[in-house]
C-alpha cells in the first residue's frame, strides 16, 4: 500500500472539542490512565468542510437525508418542467428509500455530489420528456408517469421503448387508447369519496396491468430488438443506483471519506483517508466551569427582588495536547489499480486534491463550543511521511503518559517521544520513508533541513504525483 501519513501533535487550552451524550468532553483509557479523546468522525467533518471551502468544485459532495430539493434543482438544470421534475423527484426518492414522515427526505443519510445526481436524473429526464412529447391524453401521460414510479419492471418498459423505439411506443398507446376507458380514473384515485376511490383503484390496477402487458410484448418483438441491438441500456430501478457510480469530477470528498450504503453494498465506497481517534499524550481530568447568565431586565425592574442571574449552570471542559494520526491510501486514488475511487474525480486533479486534503487535515479544528470557549490553535508539530507498507500509528509513543516538564508543558516532551518512536520503527522493524518532513515552527530556518512550513511540506509529499 502506498501511503501518505500525518502524525500530528496539537495542544489546546480549556475547550470541549467533542462532547459525549451528557455534554462532557469525550475520554478514553489508554496506558492505564484517562485521556482526553476526540473521535475520528468529529475531526473528519471539519476537514471535509474546510476542503470544500478551499476547492468547492472538486470537493462538492453533500451528505444528507434531505434530497428532494437537490433533485428538483438538478432536474430543472437539465430542462425538466414542473410536472416532470416532480415525477423524477419521486422516482429517485423511492429508489433511495423515501422517508414516510418527512416530505423530500430519504430514510438514511446519503453522500452524493451535484454531478452524480445529474447522472442519475439525466436518463429519467430523457424518458420523461419523450413521454411529455407523446401525442395522447393528459390522463394517459399521468398513467405513464405513474408507471415510471411504481416498480422497475413497469417503468423500465416505458424507458426501453422511449430510448430505442419511440414510434413503437406511440403505436402501443394508440392501440391501448382504442380499448381503454380512462374516464378520470387517475384523478378519482385521490377522491374523498370512499366508494369512488375504491372503484378508481380497481380500474387503475386493471389499466396498469393491461398497458404493462402490451409494453412488455412490444419490447420482445423483433422490431424492438433490431432497434435496441447496438445500444446498452439498463432500464431498471437498480440502474439508478448504478448511475451514482458513474464518472464525475466533483466528488473527491466521497473518494477520500468514503460512503456506506447498507441497503445497496454496490454503492459503498471505501474511503482513501484514515483518521484515528485523537488521544491526549498525557493523563487528563475534566474540570467544571460554573457559569451564570445575567437577566438584563432584572436589575432595571422595580419589582425585582435581586439583580442576579436568570440562569445558572455548569459545563465540563479539559485542556490537552493531542496526538492525531491520518493516513491516505494512495492506491485507492490510482487509476491503474483495480479497486479505485478515480471515477469520483478527474485524475488530472489528483495532485491538487491531495494538496487540498493534506492542508485541510492539518488545519481543521472541531467546532464544538467554538464561540463559548474559542480555543482554536494550530498544530505544534507534524511528522509527515510518504512510504510503502501497512498503515502505522505512533500512538504507543504515549502509552506511558507524558509528564509535564519542569515549569510545565507537554509539547516538547511529546515531540521527543514521537520522534523516538519513529526512530524505533526504522531501526527495529525496517520501516523506511520515501519522504520524511516535519512541520515544526521552532525549527523552521534552523539546522533541521526536514523542518518545513506547511506549503513546502505539502509540496514534498506530493511532488511526484501526477
């Protein structure tokens, strides 16, 4: 495995970077003592957001359950009118698993980019526009749109005929029209009259089954096979999900952070980036901050018995020097490898993607209590390595917790421990670095040639990447 690894030491003043369910700073036992902890997920999100801020056209993906508005925007960009936009929206939401309680939501979070959404919608728009262009009644069009939103076998037939033999579709519909009496059946399905609604449902089902059989017969004819012979079409609902995996250039964040889709493993993407839980290099004990919120009007009121607080409370916080490990599996970003994520970005952008991600990963800070405690600080030290082999954290450098130096401070001792751990890896296990550089503000410009500012450090790690 080709790797870029970042070993980061970052010290924070009193903060609560990552809260547990009780609002207290997260912690973990390591080396027999309690440590401050920030979860990997907590550091991933600000990294992703910062990368998006730096390069929005490349890191353009969004993770959400609220897809309805995004689908509508994509459909309208592709030229769909209100009716078709609404239909396409319902089809895609149904495929992804519509949430019955919230309009325009799906049941689980889904990671998508604007381009990937357009890949999914484009063939549906094409089919829908063809349906809109068919010379038949509005009721018939409504029936066809309903077919496109029911099960894949039925709307797939409509799509097949529109893509390969639109004239044949028109002939099927003309034949169907002669023997079918629609008489408001589509509208009456929504009737408030129970009997009328039940009758309409029965009639609707009968019409749908009849039309479906006619369309299926047409797609099995020799005429249709001849027209479809040189085309590759997968007109099924499952193909909608497949289209989420087609080539795009705006989803580098999906390639790096991955996507988990329990309902359809084919959509799962293994993220190229690995984040450890950040742990303090030393023992940490949380403390309590008692606070009061003053009621401004209390002291101005003649009826007030006191001029005190309107609210009293307390919050937990801690202060720690954290060790963070971030690894990047470069093989997953290599188009020459079999299992890669390169269809999520343009390969020509690989270098800028890595540069942006590394800078974001180093600079990003979790946002919990960002206003009330305001403790953002830059890393005190980064050991950056490019090498071949398995990912290796250097967390065991701090298994024996660091003690504060005489006069206080953990950074200097933590840096020494980290460098000694790397040296031990080199000497004992034969771990070799193709590139090794450091971000160490105290040594930049001194006699350590490996100590570089962030721009040059990133350049060293990515200079041979094309």
